[in-house]
C-alpha cells in the first residue's frame, strides 16, 4: 500500500442555500444578479467587468477586497450573495502530488475533481455531471446512477476551488506544495474527463468552457481544454463549431462487437459513424489532433492484432493515441493488461508514428485515476439506506 496523506480541508463559510454564490457565473448571469441587487442599467457593464476581474483574475473569495467597488454596493452584494466555492468534503494528496477533492454541492450531491501536476504543466480533471447515465463496463462512475447535470457555476467552481487550494492566484501560496509544477501557472490544462458524459450536458459545459477560456478572466485557452466523450456522434461536429475545444474520444475497441460491450453507446452510434464525425471535426489538422483513448484490458482488447487494427483504423485522421492502463476498482470485471503486453502494444502504435502513447497512472493510491471516480459518500448513503431498509 502506498501511503496517503489525508487532510480535512476548510469548509465554506456559509451553509448551502443561504445566499447564492456568484463564483462561477457567466457575464449574463452576473449582469442579471447585479440588476437584481439594484445596480442601475447604465452601470451594469462596468460593474460586471469589475466583478469579472476580481472573480477570475484575482480569485476573490469576499466582496470586501473589491476596493474599486463602492462600499455600499459591496455591503449590498454581500448581504444577497456569496462567493463560495463547492464545499470540500475531503482532500487527498497522493505521494505523486496528484490531488483529489470530494466536493459537496449546494443540494448535497457530491462530485470529484482531480489535479495532476507534472514538471512543466498541471492538468485539472473536472466533472460535468453527478454520476453518468452511460454504463461503460470498465468505468466506476458508470456504476453510479445519474443524479443530475452540473450547472456552469459548479463546473467553473471546480477550477476556482482547485486554484484556491494550490495557490494558483496572483500572490497566493499553496497549502501543500507537494509535486507542484515549477512554472508560474499551476493549472495549465483542463480536461473534461471526470464524472459524467459532457456532451449530455452540452449547453452548460459549453458555457463553462467559455468562462474558463475568457481572455479577461481565467484565460485557459481552448487549445488547452479537452473534452472527452464516449461518442455522442451527433453532438461532436456541433461541439467543434460552437465550443471549439480539443477533443478526446473514448474508443477502447476496434471492433463493434467488443465496443458494444465495453462502451454500450456504441450500439447506437457504431465505430464507423464515430470516426466519420471525427473526420468532420471543425479545425482538425496535424496541429490540432483528436486524442483517442484506449484503456488496456487484459485479454480483452490488448492483442497485437488489436494494435494493428487500431493504427489502421485511425490512419487517415490527425490523431494522438493515449493508451490508458486500466485502473482497477472494487468489483471491477477486468484486469489491467500486463506491463509487457502494454509495451508490445505501444510498440506497434509507436512504429506507426504515434509518440509516447502510454498514459502513466496517476494518483492510484487515492483512487483518483481515470474511471475510479465515484464518491464514497453516495455509496455510504446507499448502504445507510440498505441498513434502514433492513431495520
Ligand atoms: N464520459 C466521458 C468522460 C469521462 S471518462 C468519456 O467516457 O470519455 C474519462 C476517461 O477515462 C475515458 O476515456 C474513460 O473511458 C476512461 N476510463 C473510465 N474508466 C476507466 C478505468 N477504470 N481505467 C482507465 N480509464 C478509464
Ligand atoms: Fe460515463 Fe465516460 Fe464512465 Fe462511460 S467512461 S460510464 S461515458 S463517465
């Protein structure tokens, strides 16, 4: 067992539901909330811009620090609204510096957010839904029934909260410096690879990405935001046109028969349709490639014949291939491929011209790796219910 440092983090000041939080809202919503607070029409634009800078450039967590906003308005805003982030239930820091936060939303639902630091970059993996309606057989999240879509504020809130915790605001310090990248910005990339199928929460995820990418705010460029989908084919070109982030496809199999089993949405939109949608992805070029994710399942999809079929399948698409060692979870019906087999598979992929494709598992000791996300509190509540039913 690898040791885990567990910490109980600060909890948000106000109890959920008392005052609405403005943290994570877009410009239109902020405008609306300011108008509700009595800010005159002619001032709205200027006030939204002020708030925007405080929220998304400086990471303000209180109205008091907003020195260019009149005291009276600050007091008024503070009485109506908060700047709370989702509440942290637990924070775990892996020996490799990976951090996982279990977050409780205003209605008591939980989601997880994971931060993966590397030498020269830091990737934040965020959730788009509580649970997931799809049932990919190798995915832990898929075993949890869908509770609901996240709001844009809850999606952006995950970025704000992570930046709070790792001290990624101007002049801030991290609570725990373990493994942080050396550059000035600690979160350089965002991936929608946490809980949920982001294309099933399309409009909201699109809005959240626009807030994150805003050059006068969080400034995480769309080239550094990657949406991962299991293959909701009709939404793929639309996502490219309307949001234009980088795209990752959870492929995992090269034959429909097997993909039908692993990623059941394949029965609706099979591999050929999926790849057609990929070829039509707006802006696709050698400089802007699609990432194909391929989870390595022992004796299921990891043969050399599969590797050859994979490179053949993707031959005409500007692509990157990410081989993901399967991350086990309790009761999972698969095993991770042997390391030698992953290497043999990778060699075929490498020879076809794809560079360093194996994604090293991060944060396994804290169940923060891909597909391991499933909030313990939900499981706990389920067992409580079971207990009640038995009593
Ligand atoms: N629903 C979206 C995004 C979230 S899943 C999607 O499926 O793409 C993010 C990635 O983790 C996907 O590629 C998914 O297939 C992969 N994944 C899920 N469970 C995994 C596991 N147990 N081990 C390794 N990767 C897993
Ligand atoms: Fe949902 Fe993605 Fe997991 Fe499939 S792999 S169940 S789409 S979160």
